[in-house]
């Protein structure tokens, strides 16, 4: 019929949907704190909060496990939730049904995918990242990258020794199948990196495999530990430079990466491409950057240190593995440093690992001697603290004037020392390096320094984090940190 107009569609335009996966982080732990008769009430309260959230956002949710839910949201509603910073995270914490622990959620959303399958994959990747970062947060994944919200609650220790046994069994099999074992930590090795590396080297040698530790730059305390291990523990010739390791590695080599999961931070990035047998053992909250396709991953953000994780693995790797006093000392030193003498993130499992190492002959006097500062270091640290700046009456910012081999150690020690002073909530210490500037960040817990350092390409934990700014001057790095601090307090004032 000429000149006729098309009839209007009888169906309204459907907006693009986003797929979400929601998981109660500590479901079993919270239930254990509630009387049996009240547990159904707690479960119903959690579901009611989620239902109210979905009703307000006109979304759909379906429980598919006792602590997991599938969520469908219109894209505009997800974007609105992002603007609101996902208040659902705080609402579930307000649930009080006799529980002695707060309920926390991890949510992963996928948006702007080309198909439901892709949206599901994006949501799964986002949830995995949220859980790997300690939970209590929302991660949104789109083609542009990851977006993080929340993550203000300190992760509760909830590892099971069953998982440690499973990982130990898998690691033993990988070692037995390997030609040799190369062990690599992060750049500018610290005591935790060396201690955990020593434990893995022990395991490999006990299984009849050659083992080498890749070591580049380190601080004076690490140098003392390496010397101690060489003289007392029979570890001469086991430490290789990145160049020597590159010449040694073969396709049949098992590469164990410790105390980091970021390929850009390992001491010898080229080794990752030389073998397809890579194991990652780390305790840092997972970042967006991760080693590609590792054979085995043991990432436990609830652990105090990589040395703690390795100590547990050694107890399940086999009866023929006997730890010596020297190796026990190195592992205990790693735990001691990362827990700030058992005052930071030291859970029940941390003390159990320390007790095992003490029974194995760990020498605390040696640890104390290795960690002692000389007079020059003490004076330098005091001078850096004297010249520190204070912002918003609670943020300390300091600079190490010169890098050198002691620079990064000074930065970390100074950041720790500043937090011992009353009223300081966080500290940031900058240190120049030949490549740029390294930042050591510390917090008492109210301010999530991990999130702030991630903005600069770094990472870490909520209370201990850092970043490396390549091609940056001290002045430029200072301005970037100040901009982050100002942005943080501006957002806090708006809440």
C-alpha cells in the first residue's frame, strides 16, 4: 500500500544487560558464630538485602549455591550503582542476626560484551579478581579493563589446611617431573622473598632436583642473610643473576615465582617466556596484571607472607623433607619482617608456622643480627623523618634524597616508622632509583593504600603497598602522590 507508514513496534526497546556474580565471602565463618536455630534467619536476612537491592535496580537475581547468586542488571542501573559506589557492600555488613562477624560480599560484573557467553566470562574474571584481592568489593569488567569499588574491610583469615595439602601434593608432582627448579622473587628482593625462596629450594633439593634462586638487587639485610646461608647452610652457588638464570633455563624447567604475581615486578621477566611450567605462590591481593597461564597458583591474601605459605607447604610435601636450622631461620626472618614482628596481619596460622620453624631450629638471635641497622642507616632514617611533610593532619609524606643500595630499605623502614607516631593514618615515602622512583606506602587500616598505589601501577595490601614509577623524577612522583591524597580526601568529604 503506497504511502503507508510502518506500524510502531509493540515491544519496547530492551536495554543492554550486564551479568553479575555475587558471592558471600565468609558465609560459613559467619554461620559458625550464630546459634543453630538462628542460622535460617541470618540466611534469609542476606537474601532479603540482595532482593531489596535488585528490586530498587529493577534487576533479577537467582541463588545457584548456598552462598552464590547470579544477577542480571540493565547497563544504566549498573552505571548508577557505580556512581553510588555500591552501597550494597555496607548494607550487608549492617545485618545483625546474632552474628559476631560482619557479612561481606564479593561481586563481579561483566558489561559491554558481544554475547551472553562473553558477559559471563567477564563476570567470572571480575569475581575471581575481587576474591583474589581479599573480598568485600565489587569489580566491574568491560573491554576497557577492570574497575574497583570497596575493599575497605581487612580480610579475615579463613584458609584451610586441606588446600595447603592439595597444593603441596601438586607442587611435589611438578617438581618430580621437572629437569630442574628455578626460583624467582620480585625485583629488589626482601627478606620474605629470600626466605620463601630458600624453603622452595629445600623442597626441590630434597626431591633430588637441582635448584637455583634468581637474585639481582637486594638490600643490606638480604645480603647478610644470603651470606649466612652460603656459609652455614650449604647454599653456595645456588644464587644466580638474571643473565645466568636465562642461560640455565630449559623447556623442562619448573619456574616458581614467589611473593609477587605481576610479570612486570619479577626479578627476571624473560624467564616467564622460557618455560610453560610456572608456579605462583603469593600473599598479595591480586591486581589486574597477572602472570599468564600459570600451571599452579597458590594465592592466599589471608597469609602474612610468602614465607608462611611455604612453611605450611613444606609440612605436607613429604616425610623425606627435613628443614635445617638455617632454612628455618631464613623462613622465620621472612615472616618476622612482613608481620612487623608479629604485629601486622599475623593470624593463628602465622603463629603456628612460626612455632614449627622454632621447633626446627630457627635462630632468633641470627634474625635480630641480620635485621640490625648500622649507625649511618639510623641517622639517615631520622633525617628523612625530620623533613617529612604532613597533610590533612594525618598523612605523612617523606623523600629519600638518594637511592643507592640502602635507599629502598630506608624508604620501607621510614614508612613503617612514621606510622608509629600518634595521629598518622598513612605514610608515603619516595625513593629515587636509576629507572625512576619507588614509593613505599603504609596505613593503619582506615585508608586503603593498595587501591591508591594501584592508581600508579603498583599494588600490595590494604595497609602495606608500593609502586614503581619509571621515567619519573622525585618532584613528579611527589605531585602524583599529592594528587591522589587530595582526590581521596575530596571524595571522603563528599560522602
